[in-house]
C-alpha cells in the first residue's frame, strides 16, 4: 500500500495520522499519557516512532494503528531518532 500520510502529535497525548491530500483521518493513536514531543516515521518498516514527556518511546504500525512496542525510559524524552540496519532490525 502506497499512502502519503501526515502524522501529528499533540498535547492531548494522541497521534493522528491523516491521508494526504484527501484529509481523511486514518488513525488516532492512543497510548501516551503526556505531551507528544517528537515523531519519526521509519519507511522501511512502516512504523511510526513516538516519544513523549511521559518517558515512553512507542512504536506503532502506521497502517493498522496497533501499538507494537513500548519502551520505558523513566524520564521525559524530547527527541527520537531511528535507523534501520536491516530488515527487522531498528535502532532507536
């Protein structure tokens, strides 16, 4: 599936994924308990990585909206970065 999406995180603790340019809401991702501080889309794995001031990094399947992993860093996280080393391997 080849979709162009816009992903927005906000202080309501939700991440919204919109299909561009139609403006259709694809998913509203719920899981963080404090402001979303950064988002990173990993195209190779079709995942969205979010970090928040709640101290969690969360990894989402962008199409289904399913939360794949949560990592508790125990302190606020202002930025997130990722790099795919190979298929199935993601460094955060």
